[in-house]
C-alpha cells in the first residue's frame, strides 16, 4: 500500500501515527478547489470518541467509509506549548462557548480531527453498573446496553488503546499528594486509568500530547481507519443529512477555513449506500438532525452535564504541575452518596492564571509562586437538565441552570478539597467563590465555604462532559433514537455519541462513548451484511 509520509525540514519521516496514511485517503477542506461528489457504504459525521471508533469498526467489517470532520487535522508535530494557539484551532469557538441560564458556564468542546480526545486527559472509566441498571429499567433500554453487552467492547478498546493506571514515575506531585491525603482520610482513591503508550509526564494533555503518547482518536482510530481503506474529509462542516423516501442516503457538507475567512467554500456531497452515523456531539448532533428535517419534540431536550469547579492553593513545598500526568489521581468515594467525583488537574500557567485571584502586581505575585501551586477539581453529576437549540446565525444555544441541590453538593466538595489542601500544609487556598475571601490562609476560614451562597452566579463552573439531547428509548414520544441506534423518524440514520445517553454518568464518559459506538457499529454492520445476503 502506498503511504504518504509527511516530512519535516530535517527529513524525519513518519515518527507519529498521524504522519502515515494511504495516498488520497485524506481530503483537507482547507485546500479543496472544487466541489466533491463521492459514494461510500457509510458516512460517519464526526471523528471524536464516537465517530472514530464507529468508522474503524465499520471499516474493519469490510465497508467503505467516509469520515467527515468540521475541524482541521492538527498533527502531533504541530502541537506546542501555546495554549491560545491550540485553543483557537482545536476548540469550538476558540473555547469561548458558554451554557446560558441563571449563570453563564464555559463549555469546552474539541473541534478538530479526534474531537475532544485531542485536548482531554484520556481518562478511561467503564460505565457504572448502577447507571446501566437505571437505563435498563427506568428508560426502557432492557439489555441493549447491559454490562454483558458492553464488556467485549470495553475489553477491545482497552487492548487497542493500552489502557493502564498512571505509572508512579509519571505521577507527579500534584497527583501523589492528593492520593496521600485522600487515603489518609479513608477515602476511596486511586491513580487514574488512561489511554497512553509511553507517557513522559509532560502535563500537556489539555493542549495536545507533544509526544503522541496519549491515544486520542487523532493518532489511533482515525489513521488506523485510513490504513484500512476509509477516507477522511477534514475542515468540512455537515450542513445536513440527506433523507430520501424516509431513509438517510448521504450528507451535504461545506468546506471550512480557519485562517482564510474569505476563501471560497466548496460543496461536499458524500453519498451513503447503507447509512449515515451521526457522532457530532451532544451539542451539535441535535441541530444536525433538525437541519436534516427531523421534527421529534425530544430533539435537544434532556441535556445534562458534569459541571466542574476547581480549588487551587499554594503548597508549602514544590508541586511542579509542569511534570506528571495532567490528570492522574481521582476519588469516586462520594459518587453515589453525594454525586461528585474529585480529580487532580495540572494546568499550564496560562490556564492556571484563570484560577488565581487578583490583578496586576497581586496576580504577578501568584504567578511567581506557580512552582508551589496545586489544583484539584470536582466533577459534579448534576441533576439539572437543559436544552440545546438552534440560535441566530446557526450557532448552538445551550441553556441549563444548576439546582440548589447541585450547588449544595458542589459546595461540600469544594470545602472538602480546601480542608485537604490545608491538611497537607497549604499556605493559602483560592476557593473562587464570589462573596468569600479570594485567598484563605487558615483552615478556620473554610467554614465560610460551608455557608457559601446557593447561587450559580457565585461559582466558576466549567462544563466538558455532555449528555442527552437526542436520547435513546423505545418510545418515539419520549426519545429520538431507538434501541437499534437508528432515529425513530428516518431509517439508516444512526446516532452513536453521548447525546443518546438517557442520563449523565458521574464518571468520565469517553470510555462509555467509545464502547457504545463500537457496539452500535458492530450491530449495524452485521445487519447490513445480513440484508445484502438476503
């Protein structure tokens, strides 16, 4: 097979998995000069956790597959330390999206080949059994997504992507100190399981792994799919799925240009003989379905998330967040009782500055102490539900307001993290709650967090884990997607991302998204083969 080897100025070839792919297998929308009209067995919309895995599964089953991605393919060699640069290219709206409601909440989504797996921490959690039981009994999914049904898919993913706990030699002090204090308190805590091969502890997962060690979709299932015959159309925004006689027959897309706003956009028509998989994310998928003519009243409803809020502090000894796994330690001790999970998160100075109090000389003083700064965060399994709508100019509008119960639990988690840091000898804590001291220097002050206002405007939440908005169920009156992953309204139109999840999880969702997408693609592939034989 003829391969395209991307050369650097020094002449080095194919050092990373995203540098070798069959000639002609990648169509870069940034450079397209003519309209495109091609045919495939399946077209997959999105190359994140769901889309890349679905495409690879279909390709391995012998089908011709097109992957369509709105964002660019950012290669490992292009990843640097510049936070602004990678956010501008890889994050939707340059990481300026927000959930609206009583308070605005930043909403972070990857918009590049690999989706959010390019810029997340590669954390692997199997879907909790209690969640699957709830989906089965409470939402009518039965055995569709049971533990037994998903187990072989989790196992395959864990083999393919080298899932393992963070090694001690790349744990780093931010993670190690959290584990030490959590265990001293009798909390269930452990090093995280992640998708990685040869992690060097660069602490740069959030801006893309500079060594290609993190097994994001951009260096794994996307190039693997290309090697098996799939084609990738990057920088191509899907305008709609084409539905003819009640069945999905392809997609219409338009090329996008990140740096050439006035460039002529070209039309991309990708025909699908067997079907279309939509894996555009919980936010974009509902509006893709709407633009395609679906009218289910449940499209865009039941949106949920895991809002996160961080606590920073200046420790008595060096932490050096610039070394170690970006997120390497966690505790699910309170997941079932209080609905939150605590995680470590090492931030580069540019991002950490957003958690630092003060301006001018005060802020510069805090930055000067960056080597001693540690940051931990709470991931809240929020009970709040919201909506995803189409806004002016085609933008996606998400609305959700956290409940008082959500805020009560977040407040408890924030106070716990503050007390843990003080017990470790922190000199000061930054709670980040409006109306409270921006800097706390005594454990006695943590009592103020216990009584903090139950108003979402007082907290600096950020949303990254997104669910619902096109949820699965047997009844078209209360769901968008059936138990066969096809929409109730159109045949051969499948949805396989976390928008089909009936609820949020309370743990990081990437592993669940991939396993469910793999399960769906395998079932659809088997059904298509049976139909062909018949």
